[in-house]
């Protein structure tokens, strides 16, 4: 009973934070970067709230040792677990990316037995994975977790205030030097997401970089996020694609609020804006609202089941 009560409290408190974060990603920013159109998933009727039926099945559990064994003990079949984790292998590390002791809730489609919604609460933050009509899974911010494409660190595209350049006159010190990242002019407090799954290698403060985070990804790729106002992850943490790792700010040596983002391959900085074929935009405003409605219906069902238990 104690576990069920804690799960109920965690889901409700974290869902408030989730709803606030969604506001940052619901506006229709441009999907053009460096003169090229960014990739977008087919966005016609991505979600159908009618499939979030009130008699769908709910499974609550806690991750012990591994998600696979915990889900198996909770009543899922190996086929259901494999299908779910395989659909998310590009974005989420289920082997050791979610800590032991993490409570989770699953909503199963009563007709197909597919996992429609997956909630888990870690570090007092709710993470949500929702099934779409096309068979892909999305997180609460509209990021396609089944896709192998990268995402923008700000979710949607903000104005680029300073481009990647081998020679740039520094706006503060006046010295001509390389600018090895891309600066996105954002309001302070804009959520920052990991562009791909990885492991946090640094999360600290530096007099010049301010609050910054460095993440190591597969294939020799490292990303860095500078001048943050808040950092939500620590060194050694596993992060998934689309996870909010912090919020933009004006820390360190800057001329104004922005996110300085670096994309490094085998220790060589790359111009991230030239990877437009490898970057995918999140859901548009219409489908974002449908996504939130589906999540809310699942959350209501889970809350009802927990209260009745």
C-alpha cells in the first residue's frame, strides 16, 4: 500500500511540472535551419484519444535489477517487453539508464495488448512515453523516441544569434577566434533537451561557460550545453533523447541570455546546423495538444486504479 501511495503522489506532483514544461514547446516555431527544411514526422492524426479507453489495463511496479525482470514479474510478457524496448532502443537505455527503485506505471491497450502509456518518476520528475497511431512512441514534449534522428537542444528552433565559425571576433574580448558552437537566443528558463541518448560526463560551473553540461553519446559524439540557468543532471547520469537536462540562462561570460550548443565528433567540433537531414522537429501544436490529452487520460486512469487498490 505504501508503494502504491507513493506512486500516486509522484505521478500527480510530477504531472504538474510536465504540464508547465509543455507550454514551452507548443508554439509553432520555424522548422527551417541554415536555409534547409528540417525533418518532420508525418503529423496527420498522430494521436487518437479514443484509444485511451477507460477499461484499458494498468500495471504498476518498481524497477529492481532491470526493467525487463521487473516488468515480467509485474505481469507483462517477454514479447510485450521486447516490442516496447526495441521500439525505443534509439532513444532510451532500458538496461542501465533507469535507476533501481524507480516506480513506474503502464497502460496496456485491452484490445491489442500494446503498451499505450509508460510513466516513471525519477528525481521527482515525471517521464512519459506515449504510443502514437503510426506505431512510434513520443515523450511528453512531442519528441519521436522511435526515430533514430537527432533533435534540436531547444526542441523548436529559436533565432541563431551566433553561428559556428572558424573565425569570429569575440563580442566581449574583441579577439578573432573560432566559435565552435551554435548560439540560440532564448528567454531565460527555456527547457534544454539532450539531442540523443547518452551519459553525462560533466555537469558543473565554469567562469566562462557558466553552468554547463557535457554528454557522451555513441559513435564518438559529444554534445555540450553552456550558459545554463539550471542543471537537472549530474555526472554519470544516463539521459534519453528528449530528456530535459536543464534550462537556458545567462551564466558565465555572455552578452545576453542564450544557449551555446556544441556538437563534437571524435574530438572535432562540427557545425550542427549542417546536419539538417539528421535532425527532426517535435510535434506541431495540434498534435501536441492531442498528445497531452492522451497522456492526461492515461494519468486519470492510473490515478483511479491506485485509489481503488
